[in-house]
């Protein structure tokens, strides 16, 4: 019996998207061979860790993230996903996405 090689892959947001600060954004991923532990989701900006989105959600393939309204508008944002039991099993968004400032009425 062969073991499946663990894999995590970000599907959304994976680059090119634009969101408004304060929006609820679905973070979607594919996974294989993940057993136990949790999925850690982290927001990076320009290659620097910016915010822990979830310190350990279930491996359900989807997490609904309510973006803080305080996030700075701009580009250079990416999501990193990693397995809590084996941090080497991880993935980043393939390209940057953009956050726009929420418009007030």
C-alpha cells in the first residue's frame, strides 16, 4: 500500500482578483493526503507575513474570510496555506491580488 503524497494548492484567490476591504472572501483550496491537524491560512503582502487569517481551520477546502476593513488598500497581497502538522506542505497564491478601500456613504 502506498501513501498519498500530501498536497495543498490554493485555488482562490490565486492572483488577479480585486476585493474591497471588509468583504467576505472565499478562500478555496485543493488537498490530498492531509490527515489530522489543521489548515493554517496567512495573508502576505509584498512577501511579508501580514495577518494570520486562521490558525487552524478544518481541511474542508473552503474558508469564508471576512477581511478586516482596516486592511490597507493596494496590491501585493497573497494567501499562504500550510498544514499545521507538516509546514513544508504549503502553497502560495500564484500571483498578487488587490484590495481596495471600502467606500463610505
